C-alpha cells in the first residue's frame, strides 16, 4: 500500500502544551531533581534483569526437577515483562539515565528478549508515540492477526469472538519478535517513500540477523546442550516464558489505547489531523493508575500512559508526581483527562471495546 505522511495542524495554536511543559519544568527545578531515573532506577533495572537471568542460570545448573524448571520459566517470563517495561522501554526513550552510554547499554537488553533496538525505536518511539491510534500508521492497532483493534479495520465474522480469544493471542506478543522484526524491514522501506521513516539501514540488517542468532543460541542451544531436558520439555518452558511475558506486556499496552474514551482519529484526504500533537495524545490515551503502587512499580509506570506520551523523555518514576499537574492543566484548558479508576476498571473497558469492535 501507499503510505501518506500524517501532519498535525492546529489553526488555534493551542497553548496547552507550552503551559504544561513550563509547569512540569518548574516542578523539577523547584524540587531540584533530575528528569532521569537516577541511581534508584539502575538498581531496579538490575533487579529486573536478575529476575530474568537468575532463573536461567538455575536452569543451566541442571539440579532441579521438571516442575521447578517450569517455575523458573514462569519467573523468567515475569523478568522478560519487567525488563521490557521498566528497563528497555525507558532506556530506548533515553529517560533511564542522563548518560547516553547507560541508556544504550540498558536499551540493548531488548536483545536478551529476542527483540531489536532499532526496530523498537522506529515503531514505538517514532511511529506509535507520534501517530498514536491512527490506523495504518500506528502498528499497535493495525493489521493484527485475527484482531480488530481499530474501527477503520475491515470487520470479519470471527471478530465477534475476539473478546474471548484475544488474550491468547496477546500471549504470543514476545514470541512474535522472532519473525516480526524481519517483516518491519519492508514496512519501514515503504513508509520511507513518504518521509515517515528512513529506509532500513544495511548495517542494522547485519545487526538484526546476528542478534537473532545470538538469542537462539542463548535461549535454545545453550540450555539443550548443558542440561538433560529434551526438546519437548524445553519447548514447554519456552512457551511458558513467552506466554507469561506476552500476556502481561500486551494487556498493559492495550489498556492504554484500546479502551473507552480513547479516540481513533482519521486523517483527512491531505493526511492532516486538525489537532495539536499534545492534545491528540490526551485524546488517544488513557491512564489506569489506582492505589496499587507495587503494580505501578513493576510495569514501569505505564499505568500513567498520558504522562508518558506527553513526556516520554522523562523517567517513569516521576509520573505519579506529574499526574496531578497534567490533570489540572488539561481540565483548565477544557480537555478530557481519560483515567480509569484502576487496573480492573481498565481491563473491563478493554474487553467491552473488543466486543464493540467485533460487532460494529
């Protein structure tokens, strides 16, 4: 298909974001704190990496039975999700640390998960964060296997049941990293024709192939070589790990944008969205922050998606404090601050959206 570059036009020159940015900057200067995660986030990153790597080492020790091995695979899945949301995500946004070197190092943790840093930066940082909930441009809601996550997608009969089978498909998210990154090459090259992305660099193709092979060696060849597990036993553990991680990651990401109140605007024939970018982020994004601070800590503050989309270069550890500032400023400008009461409320809203998209 032919991609058209999407532009945000704002005839009224909204002062919402300049005002909000000034207030957020004032918060940091008044409290004399840094916008990055600081030393605390480094310890958190090391914990999340340990949650993934320690069970892996215990599996390689070959000192445990199959039930314990399955338990280790489950914990590794929690680690994959924790690294993805609390380490890699912030690092590739450049918000984990003030040091670009540290951000590069921790951002490279995506290779341990089977993903690719360059593809994530383009697909997530540039496309999703710029063109949030815009069909055919935001891949998070476009072209999903057996899922209709956008009202602009063609409706099929099977979509009537997507609220039943969707979460099984969500569990395959990280597993799809193994082949999805190769599909992105042609997608980015097509988008490059309209200037939305750059053509996929040759050096990144070399890195993509080499890191995928390294992941296969790490996650498959080494365990099968150093332990007594059979291939079928390894496969079960592999699916437990990726199923756990995929279920957590997909559910958290979907509850930010495919819920009631999160709009899906369509560009006009000239590819224009008649809105300011920051207002667009408010209208297409939802929070689900409740009182569960442990959940918020584990998912890297992604229950504060509004704050994250407006300020992706600020570490997630600050979103809880910034939320009242963003809410008050939005209401002052007559804008809706879409926030579900808690995780359960957002999950119910997402299921209702799946039902609605399957039948309308």
